[in-house]
C-alpha cells in the first residue's frame, strides 16, 4: 500500500460522507436543504416539529445504523473468509444468522400467548433484539464448544452448515404452528432493515461494534499468516487456538449484534470483502479490515437510500435491494478483472 | 545447536500402533545441512514437523541449545525455526515481495506493518538468492522453481538459525533441483545456518548434503556424514531391491532390466560401448563377452556388425531385430 491507497481511502471516506448526507436528505418525506442546514446549524426554529422528529429520531439513527451495521457485517465476512481461506464463507457461515432467526421465532411464538400481548411495544422491540442476539450467541457457543474436538476447518464449516439446516428446520416448524400475522412479522424481520433503531440502541450498537472491530484488528497479523495455511501460521509464531477464539468472539459480536437490530441482512457480508479485494488488489489485513468496514458502511448507506425509494411512496425491502443491485456489480467487477489478465 | 534426544514417532492406524522412528539421537551444528532420506511413509515429514514443534508428543525430545522446545514460547520458536511445506499456496493478487515479507511476522508489532529494517531484510533475501527480478511478480505466475526460491527468501526473512524444508525438490525440473540443492548447501555455509530437508532425489542429495539421516520406517535409522553412510553400505541396505541397486563405487543408482535370451559382444570405443549397452539393456539384449555375435563400435560414431555399417544407433537396433539369434 502506498500513496494511491491513501487517495483511494480518502475517496471512500468522502463517498461515505456524501451517502450519509443523501441518506438523511432523501426519503418518503421531502426535506429541503435549508431545513437540513438550519437543523444542523443549531437553528431549528424554522423547521417544523415533525420534520425535526423525522431527521433526529428516524433518519439519523438509521444512517448511523447502516454505517456501523454494514461495516460490521463486511468485517464479519472478511474474518470468516480469511479464517477459513474460503471465498464462499460469509458472516452467517457458522450459523449465527439461523441462530438469531430461531431466537426471534421463539420470541414471536411466545407473543402469541396472551400475557405477552399486553406488554408495551417497547418491550416487543427489546425482546426481539435480545432473543435474536441470544440465539446467535448460543449457536456460536455451541459451535465453539463442539469445535474443540475438531482440528479440521472443513469439519467446522460443515458443522456450522448442518447446525444451520437443523435450526432453520426448527424455525420452519415454529412458523408452521404460528398465526398468520406472527409469520408475517417474522418474514418482515427476515428482510432486514436499518430503520428500527433509536438513540438508545445506538448507545449499545456503536460501542460494541467498536469493541468487535478492536478485537478483529488485534488479529490482523494472524489473518495475514492464515493466507499461508494453519501450520505455516503456527511456524510464524501465531497461536491458532487463541486467534480462533478471538476471531469467533469478534465475529459473534459484530454479526450477532447487527442481526439482532437489523435482521439477517444478506449479501453485504459475503460480497464486500470480494469487492474490496477486486478494487484494491492484495493488501495486508491491517488495510483490508478498515477498507471492508468503510466499504460495507458505504454500500449499506447506498442500499438503504435506494430502499427508501426517494421517487415513490413505499419502502422496499432492504435484502432484495442489496442482492438486486449488488450481485450484478460483483459480476461486472469479476468480468472486468478477467479481461485485464 | 539442534539436538534430538530419544525422539519417537509412531502412527495409530485404527488402533494399531506403528512405530516409524524410535529412539532417534541426532545433532546438528550451524553451517551444516542435512538430508532426510527414506521411502514414502517412513516419517520424513512427521520428523520435520516434530522438529518445528508441531507435534505435542515430541516437544521434550527436541532440544535447542540444550533446552527442550516445550519451554520455548511459540513466538520465540518462530525466530529460531522456519518451516517450508511441500504444498504450494496460491494467494490471488499477492506479489512475491509481499509473500516473502510474511516471514517477518514474528518480529512485527500487532498491526503487522513492515518497518524500514524489515523491508531491507526482504530486499536482501532476494539479492542473496539472485532473484531480484521476481520481487514484483504475481505469486501464482511463478514457475515451481521460482516459487521454491521465493519460499526460501521467506525463510531467510524469518531470520532463523534453522530452516526445515519438506521435499523442496518435489515439483522441480532437473536443473532446478541441482540449483536448489547447491543453493541450500551454499546457504548453510555462507549464512552459517542449519538446514534440514527431505527429498526423493537420492543420487543428487548426497552430493550436496553434508549429513544424511536414513529412515527405515520401522523405527531404525542411520545418521552420519553422507559419504560414511555410503561407504558403510547403508545406502544399499535401504534402497536396493531386485530391480534397483545403489552403486557404492560412483554413487549412482543402477537398474536391472529383465534379461532376454539374446546376447551380443561389444568391442571398440569405450564411450560408445557404454551408451550402446544402455540401449541394449532396454531392448532386452544382454552384453556378454562370450557371445558369438559381435558389434564393433568405431570411435567416429559408427557401428559395424558382420559386413554392415550403421551411422545411427536406431539403424543398428532395427537391424538386430531382423537377426535371429
């Protein structure tokens, strides 16, 4: 990495800034530049109460969540791809996504029973988050516990995959028994959104995401060494067991948290590391990691912006937008890259 | 200094314990290079792994300057022992320089950034191996021989007194093998390193490795100066069978072809006789001085039999096939 890398990094930061502002400016309710400027210039007098509310309590938290959530998923994807040396690995490869789904499904089923229905809506939101995070962490702990017995990473990948199947089947069973409106609620959760967070949840999301990033960053040397394979990494002085534990915990924190608040957001975690590698070439993880975080954040902001459908009234599901816009982009980059060689 | 003290390696195959190496005692000093020889599956790779500290059961049997490596932290061990495996890794977009630089990892702080000194060491490694032109090449576009040298550059970057290589010559063409073995010999002497490698290139290895460790695969072994092992007949003991024979006179392997019923006598130019007899052996024709049929080899490169003369060996062979004898 050299000067051009810094220029690329700078461009990325500027891009994020532009997307961030755009994400706040545009949405189903039109808000003028004047209103935006005066609001952030601490001169809110000329702005209507409802517009103030939309900006402060909806769009700003949503944009921050997209930035941190998208970044967290991308870093989670990078960690899994580099750890398993497998380009098809993604943040949900160890079953974190299906674990979260099970948690949410169980919680929503519980809602059917009458005593829960009488609880306030705030309880419902918090409950969803906690059960999703709980589900994700339980699966991760289970994998971690079982993985003590496995030396091969392929077995670990298969284990994650099998657990995913098993848990997904349990979720299907729960859905089969659930009422129609509960099923709908679950399906909507599964489509992913950055718009369900408020400032209180951000007070949890941002510090914990930063903690996850610090943990992940502490392993950049190990991740670089993993390029060479486990045994060579060991010869280079990397403790495989310790690195694995920290990488798992970091992934669980980053991905579990994001999934709890935003649902299982597809595509970003798997695609962003590829996108970064295609765009920047080889780099040590001390570069890949921040680049993935920033690119993930930028893409999440872009997808959120599109899903808000600035030119129509309805909001589109995030996951569909992500895959519809993202997959062709990656395919294009792949083709472009092969033509150069 | 490396010292192996009562080292045992055995394999569990479905509950049946098979001893590969038993009670191995060995010592290696800086500046020495050692080759591990033995048939497939005798434990060469396992021994290399054991020395590099990857085998839990052997950690007490490997002594570094008299101290068991069990007591040496992994990070410190990485500054003493470099290990180069057989398998080649392909990492997309990675340049040879960055690959070699990974050898500096044990010395870098947590974020893994190369300092000026680290960069210089990587540069120096490429200079030492005369492969500067490879620095900016993509790793997966290197030939196997070039890749092997870049791997050695990585080991040099790791700056360890001991370098282990698992079958480094496996995928190389013949000149590259010679090049590699002489390089390892030179590195040991010039850089005062200990180098241990395994190989199946038997008749090349003893020419370049000062010491040899022969592994039988049943626990027994022989260790010493390569030439001493040959003089004592150990190479014969390990590698001879009905088809192949190690020639203790000149260090080559000889092969026995199944003998046919036909035989002939060769006279004339010595060099021509040698190569003609090689061709005869493959064709199943025995060379015997008592044979009635005589082929005379003229020093100008011609063959005479009965009243015929041939300028090419193939014409002689074709003619012999028409003869009934």
